[in-house]
């Protein structure tokens, strides 16, 4: 009987100790944050757009990608110098899911809206179409332009 009483007492002590520890709790405040992700890139090697026997225009393709966790973004595009008189460079971006493409847009030094209404998306392999157009009396010459695509807040 003493042995059973001793075991019962020992179990009671451990049970009471566990209860006391179970009531001991700590709290910690955890701060979490999700920063804005806004990335745009152009992929692919772009060949020279050459107008020759193609009767005044030439096209070339590449792809682009976009990732954003924000809403109502716009991709704008511009080139570092205007094209010479009689020569026009167009760009057309395939829009990501649920966004809108502004179709072929004339590139200039003034940023132009290319795709709008972009919200919370991560897509790649979207098509880019470059088109060069020249009037028949344009001088024979070669130019280079630097294209800048920027992801901005929409209106």
C-alpha cells in the first residue's frame, strides 16, 4: 500500500509540475512585411532591322517578362534619341493576363504607354514586335537607339 501511495504521490507531483509549466507562457511580437516587387525584362538577341527589298518596313521579334505584386501598373517605353525624319520605330508588347496592350506605338524620347492595367502578375515569354518604317526618300544610313522600358504606377 505504501508503495502504491508513493507512486501516486510521485505521479501527482509530476502532474502538478506539468500544470505549473503549462501555465507559464511567453509572447513575442513578430513583424512581417512584403515589399513591392516590380521587375520587367526583355529577352532575346535583336537583329538589325533592315529596310531593303521589303518595301519600306521591317520587323523583328523578342520576348519580355514582368513580375509585380502591385496593382494598376503601366509599362512605358522610350528611346534615347528620336529617329531621323521619315524613319519611324514602333514597338508592340503582348499584354500579360488581364492587362491591355496599346498596340504598335511609335517610340520617341518621350515615354509612351505600351501596356496598361497590369496587376499582380508574373509572366514571361510575352511577345515584343519591333517595326521599322521609312519613307522612300530616306537617306541610306544606320542608326542605333537604346530602348528603356519602365514599370510605373497607372492612372
